C-alpha cells in the first residue's frame, strides 16, 4: 500500500491516509499511487471526521467508496482505505518517509514561520525514525509504565541484584525508557547533543509538540 500525509496551505490542519493493496506490484503502480493522492487531496480539502465520512466524499463524479470498488473490479485484488487521521493546531507539519511507507503529522502550539516549519519537519522526521510512544513523560499510559517497571524488575532480579536495590534500579530504567521513548526527551537524531524539546525551543522558546500521528505500512 501507500501512506500519504498532507496539510492545508496555512499549515493549520493535516491529514494522513493509508491505502492498502494485496501485492507490491499494485502498490508500486503509478495509477494506484495517483488514486491514493486523489483521496488524500479530497481529505485535506474537506476534512472528514472519519473513514466512513471520507468514503462518502466525491472524486471524479463518484463517491470514494464507489471509486475503491471500481478499482477492486479493475485490478482484481482488494484495496481499501484502512487508516485516516486528522490533526488541527496552530501549526501542523506533514512528512512522507521512505517511498510513502510512513506518513507523519506533527501538531505544535505556535503559529508557523520559517524556523517553526523547519523545526516541525525535524520533529516529524524524528517521529518517523524513532517511533516514540508519546510526546512526554506525563503522556505515557499507566499500563505502559507498570509494564516497563515489571520488565525492569525481572531483569534486575535475573542479574542477582539484592531485593532492596530492585526498586531504585527499576526507577532508573524507567527514566531511561522516558529518554528513549518519549518524543520531547529523545536525543535529536540530527544532533545528539540536544533533546528534541531543546531543538524545538531553539526555533521558539515556548514551542512544543502538542500531538502527533504516525501511520506506517505493516502496522
């Protein structure tokens, strides 16, 4: 399949769609990619609320749902829009990675200028490459924290560390998890001397990511 992310002209709304096929042969076909682009353009122009609304919209005088059915009949294999995400914010960046295998949207809290657009693109590339679980520590779910602590404790006990040290070492491993897995705290891949949050705040002292969406083939 293909994943396509787009924003509107003023970078305040972004969408990402995933159109899947059964074979790579179809996914790499120029007509299939053009069809996915048409759907993505319709989505950014009209900003439907969900996939069902998206499929009711029109391209080429027919609904997207009917156009998909036509393509299925023509190609002879199942294709479908299986993901549709939308973000709205002061600034939204869209990034398409690795031949449309990953699409990323990043929402930020400041109106865009050249520096903020560049920082947003860097943050979106970071999301594509490093696949963070959340924006910051406080966004990590309680279930994920519990799971990471339990995994850490099992590892520490397996290493034969005394029980009174287990909790303290587990907390250290949790802090490393935050550093590795939350976007703001990750090392910035293009300059590991700073975190992603520090990179953002070089563009604007109050700039932060408020939301992100990462859609990838095979996930």
